[in-house]
């Protein structure tokens, strides 16, 4: 195994890990804000929940995209 390939695998692992940590932090902040918004206005909980789910899906999509890019760069 070449040294370049080893570093590529290492960098892909670090990149994927950072993408997952960033996505988890984003979804955690999103959920906290949604809970706070629901506590302040319980009558708007349905709209807040819908918006939260859409935003969480976008964050998950960006995280998955980052992981795929890391994997593709590792095997290039």
C-alpha cells in the first residue's frame, strides 16, 4: 500500500467524521430551538415541527453529500 493511499483513507475518515459531527451539532441546535419555540408558542407546534423536519432533512442531505465526496476522494 502506498503512503499516498494511506493518507487519502485517513483524510477521508477525518472528513467523514467531521461531517457527521457538524451535522449532529446542527440537528441538535435545530431541535433545541424547535423545543424552545414550541414552549413559547404551543399553538404553533405543528408548523414548528414541519419546519424542523424539513431543515433536519436538508442537514442530513448535506452531511451525506460530504461523506460521499470523502469516500470518492479516498478511492480516486
